[in-house]
């Protein structure tokens, strides 16, 4: 299926690895020109070069922490009129409810709620003026079903979800859609770090930690960044213009619910 977005321009945040990279690759495969971001310049440039050579699209790398105003400004300077915005940043650390103080909550809310909101506020006016736009926020399945040890994530991402629920309905009439993708466990560095945290917390081996986590997923495996990216590209496509304010859970069936 031709997604109808060849030649569109996208900002994809936190995209040198993992799910952000999966989204960038899938958009590039559709002929979208990219501005990519991550903190580590070396890995980011390597990803940018791999995507350029595989897909033949223009890729600009903007290295830096997307939770800072300076880096968000640099992203917008590199791509002043994006058609597509994919927001993403690293997830907060695991722990339990009594571990976190105000500063921990502020950091998590800043990264996983206020940063995507600031980016949306910056790009939505232009998208509305041009009559077309797509925003996809990478959030977490923890919004749908809390992961107890990821309380900071549960908290911050729920706030973002509330903002998107209202805002998406305010901009939809202008041809602009905003939706969230909610990853369950995907095979990325983040999943590996959480496997290792589980291993340490429960005194079990890495393979055992993984096997036990696979068993919680009806698909019997972790998702892949490519599968995740394909869903993102579809939401960014011309075919998804009637998908507004949705929260798509990509979790191999792990959320056990009828709706
Ligand atoms: P990942 O494999 O660790 O990749 C994270 C990417 O984001 C890297 O490119 C990293 O590069 C970049 N990054 C992290 N913090 C950044 C920042 N402040 N500014 C700019 N770039 C930043 O993680 P992932 O698995 O793709 O996860 C992506 C998001 O989905 C996270 O918020 C995670 O919590 C959430 N999530 C993941 C899963 C899963 O199973 N994978 C499940 C639920 C939710 P640098 O380190 O060089 O900056």
C-alpha cells in the first residue's frame, strides 16, 4: 500500500535506536525526509547514514537532549515546517512508589509529558495553516495497564494522554491528527535494561527473566522496532486521516481486555 507521504518532512525524536529508529526507518521507506534526534552524536549519525544509504532520503541529524528547550529549538530550526512529528524520549527509571521525590517526578513529567506537549505546541499552528499534519507520540502500554515498578512512567504519560485526548479533537478539523502509540515490551535496549533490573531485583538469570516476561505476552515474544515503525507510518499516512485521538496498544495481546 502506498502511504501517500513521499516527500513529506518529519521530525522524529529520540531516534538513533529502538522504537524511534523503527519509526524513522518506516517513514524513510515511504520517502519521507527526516530530521532525527538523540543525545549521542555518534550513534545518531550512524543511524542517519544507514537510513540515507538504504532509503535515499534526506536525513539531518540534530544531536542533543530533546528535553531541553535549546535542542527542541534546533530541531525546529532544522525543520521549520514539519508535516509529521514523532515525539519520544527515554523512559524514567524503575522503582517503587516510595522511592521518588518531587525532583524525580519533575524530571519524568518534563521528559515524557511536557517535552512532547512543547513540541506539539510549536508545530501545530503551522500544520493547521497548511491544512495537513500528523503527530504520533510514543507513550507506553503502562497508560492502559499500570506497570507497578514504572510509577514515574505511569504518572507522566497519563498526563500526556489527557492533553492529547482534548487537543486532538481541537485540531482534527484542520486535517491534523494526533494519536499515541502505546508499546508493550519490544526488543530494544530499554527492554534489555528492564530485563536486567528484573534479574537483579529477583535474583534470577537473564534468560529466566526474559522467559518469564515472554510468558506474559500471548504472542509469546517481544515486539520489534520494525513492527512498531510500521504502525507509526500508517498513522502518518494519508489513509489515517480519520484516526483521531486514539491510543493504539502494540503489546502482542498482553493487555487482557475485550476492548
Ligand atoms: P531505547 O532502545 O533505549 O532507545 C531510546 C532512544 O532514545 C535512543 O536513540 C536514545 O539515544 C534516545 N534518547 C533517550 N533519551 C533521550 C533524550 N532525552 N533526548 C534525545 N534522545 C533521547 O528505548 P526504546 O525501547 O526505543 O523506548 C522508547 C520509549 O518507549 C521510551 O520512552 C520507553 O520508556 C518507551 N517504552 C518502551 C518499551 C519497550 O519495551 N521497548 C515499552 C514501553 C514503553 P541517546 O541515549 O543517545 O539519547
